[in-house]
C-alpha cells in the first residue's frame, strides 16, 4: 500500500490478559513519518497512565529496534503532551526541534534517541 512502511506492533499485557498498552515500531521512515510520526508510537490505557508503563513500553520497543539493527530512533509527540515528552526524555530522547506539519496547526516535538 502506498505510503505504508513495515512495522511491528507490540502489546503490554498484565497477568496474561489485561491490556495495558501497545506500541508500533516502524522499520523505516517516509518523509511524512520523519516529520510527525517517527519510528515508535505508543499508547497506554487511560486508567493505567502515570504508573510508568509508557516509559517501560518505550524502553522495550527501543530494545526491539536495536534488534532490527537500528542505531537510533525518531520519536515524536504533540508539543502540549507533556507526559509523553517526559517519557521520551526519560528514555534518553534529545529534542531535535519542533515543527508544524504541512496539513495541521498543532506543534510537534521531534526527539532523537541513540540506541
């Protein structure tokens, strides 16, 4: 499918049945993903936020990226998503810049994490 890249989806599950969150590891980047998507995206169930799960989920996904041979990953978040920015920074993310996507008005933070 045009514009799609290979990706792997991971699930963080507690007690073998309770879904905490998920992450997506994109194996390559398109120009659009370089601006506002990055290599890794993650989500945590609202009732489980603030418990460190997102930090751990990103760390585990970074380990998988290393296993694919990536030496670094681009991770993005909305500028006003302070919790996600902290998660990325706790995992070694260094802010590259902030951009406004061509089709939007919301500022996006772009971080690089060396693996």
